C-alpha cells in the first residue's frame, strides 16, 4: 500500500527547507534576524514530513490569483 504524502495534495502549497546560503541572502535582503521571521512549529504535519529541524527556514510557495506566485518564509520552532 502506498503512503499518502501531504506534499502531493493540491491544497497544500509547495514547502521546502532552504540552504544556509539562501538563508543568509534572505536575511540580508530584508535586513532582519532569523528570529524575526514568522514561526511554524516543528509538529506541523508538513514540516514533520519534510523532516525539518528547529532553526530551519521553510520556504512556502503559494499560487495567488492576483500575484501569480507568492513566497512566504517561516522559522521552524520547537513545540
């Protein structure tokens, strides 16, 4: 039996963990500290499926009728 993946569901936007070089670019671009990003809990079902660790940054790509594609960034925190 094949396991269902939340990441394959059409209602779940694309989630990915960004690499350290992307983290630095992101923080430099917005002139912020990592802790100033919006948060997402490590217990979030999609974050769990990705295997993200506390301190990772998730990049969420959502489709938007007005903007086409919107990027959101979330800092993974402990429960």
